[in-house]
C-alpha cells in the first residue's frame, strides 16, 4: 500500500465523492429511455446499471491514462491542485443535477483540472494538443455522430417493422432496449469510472506515492468502480426525467435506436482513449431518435438550456477550481476553508432539492417544468419530419382500407343520390 499524507487522503476521498456524484448524475445516460418507455421499472433499471458500471470499470485504463499522463504536466502538480479541481467539478455536478440538466461530468472534471493547474503552474502546464484532440473535438463530434446515427437507425427500425404486429414489435424492442441500455451502462463504467481512476493516480504521482507514468493500482480501479456504481444505484432522478421525457417522447423503437447508437460511440471512444462525455453522446442520440420518427417532436426549449449548460461546464468548473486553488495556496488553513465550503455548499444544494422531491415514484410524470406536456414542433423538427416516411403498422394499413362511416345526419344526401 502506498504511503499517504493527510492531504493525499483528502484528495482520494474527494475524488471518490466526485465519482459518486458522477454516478447519480449520469444514471440517465444509460437508463432514462428504458425507464420512460416502460421497458424496465425504475429501481430495477438503476440496479442493473450500477452492476454493469462496476464491471465496466475493469475493462480498460486508456481514458485514465489520458487524464493522469496526458492532459497536464505531472511535474509540479501538487495534491492541493487536484483537490481544487475536484471541488469545481463536484459543485458543477450538484448544481446541474439540482435543475435537472444533463451536463457533462467529464467536462466538469476536465475544466476543474485545467483551471486549478493554470492557477498553480500557468497555461504552459496544460497540454493544448491533448485538450483539443481528446477532449474538445470529441465533445463536438460525439452528439452529432450519435444523433445522426440514431436518427437513421430509428428510420430503419420503423421501416423494417412496417407490417409487423404492433404489440409484438414493441415487446421485442423493449427487450432490445434493455440489452442496449446494459451496453451503455457497461460503456459508462469503462469511460467515466476511468476519469476518477486517472485523477487519483495523478494525485498519487503528485504526492510521491507512486512512480510517474504508472497505471492505476488495482485498489484505485476497485474503489472508483464501487463509488460510481453506488451513485448510479441511488439514481439521479431529476436528470432521468429530463432525458427521458423532457427532450422528446420516445417509443420503444426509438429508445432501442438511441441506446444502441450511443453505446457504439462511447465504446469506440473509450478504446481510442478519448475523454468522451457520455452525456453528450446519449443526449445527441435521444434527439436524433426523436427526429427520426414521423411526427416526433424535440423540445428545443429544453435542448437549448442543455446546450447552454454544456458550453458553460468547462469554464465554470475551471473558474471555481482556480479560486479554490488560490485559497488553498494560503496553506493548510486555506485547504480547510475550501473543504468546509464544499461540504456546506453540497448540503445546501441537497436541502434545496428536498423542496420538490423527484424519485422513482414520479420520474415519469409529464406535466413538470423539466417535461412539459406539449411544445410546438420547431423548424428543424418540421423539416426533418416532412421527409421522414410514416411508421405504417397493420392498424394503419387496415384503417386505410375501411371506408369512413356514413353520416348520421338524416338531411345529408346519400351516396346514391350524388351519382
């Protein structure tokens, strides 16, 4: 076991606390569509996701190495810097969870690390090429790729199911949705749990507990996997509601297409070592699936709020982390002040959230600020819907062959009299 100083122990505990918030913040990524379409009961869904997040944490360390070895210079980074980075990331996660916005925990962590590093060692300590190629570009590409893939997958799904029995088809797609949601959970553990592994490993290197360029120790992998699994099981119900009902109303076919597209993008990015936002990928795929169904409506007011949160994540977390690092620079008492502020702020956010409780019993309620009952179709929705073939099922085909019933008005002319 590595030798620990007090500050290093504080950093490790704080990193696991961030991992916990990452778990409940991102539960929606894997299970929101599965819950909203009724494929799984809410508590069963989050339990399944928690187990698969834990399994996924053991599949790879490529993303962890990107964070611990690639994004910032290990030399000169003190444990206090990493602590300040985690403070910025945790507070952003909690604030966006409070308002039900599916922002990126990954980018909150990246922003916190960059802000604290710049405050401590200057801009030269940040590797700009890694930031651009493995963080910023995937942030832009992931929702676009996942959204386009989900849109075409949804169209293909409806086209292939044309003429099939509606109830049997929906039952089959619900089963497929469960499998694809499990794949997203596995991918989330593979990608997001590694971010905490990378942060802890970077702290161990900064504190002299492990050698530079080391891979995450086994206890780090296990603890990070357990923390994200526990957070996932508790469920970020506010964000699940937004993702499942606030962006669009999904049918089982759309949920299956969205989950499969997102899982493919996330797993491919994990293999390449990209610090991808699973939130961006899943949100993009949900919107793409909404646009892929004839008559589907994406609620652009919710989407716009979400896009704004995405744009603010990196700079907001970086600013808070930079301030926290400046306070920590005053010594042990400064670090204690930041720690007290983090605990007090987290408790205050939790207390505010109790004013309107969202849990597994009301997560699918419609008439809420996060999930408005109706919203007019926007220009993009109308344009894409106009060229999308209708998902004709047997009931629609049957109704098309049955003439309209005769009018009940005795004064109306008969069909024969009009000849």
